[in-house]
């Protein structure tokens, strides 16, 4: 997992980044992808922006 200079864990911004960081399992990512896609289809946000919000939420929930 990547850490910034002062040792805090970086929060991945995109879904691909999240998968690579090993923060989420593939299944989890696929689930997020579906969710993000739904929101993106509704035209609220782009896919990755939705994703970053979901990821942020998941990260801080633990």
C-alpha cells in the first residue's frame, strides 16, 4: 500500500488504483464498479469521480 511522505495511507482515487493498491479484493471492486456505473449512467457524475467517492467512504468506514 502506498504511503505519502508523512506516513499516512494514500487513498486511491480511481477504481484501477484501488485494485492495484490491494485495498480491495477483486470482488469488492467489481461491486463498486457496478454501483459507480449506475450513478454514472444517471448522469450525476463520471464513473471515476463516483468511484473515488465510494472508495473514500469505504476507506474511512473501517
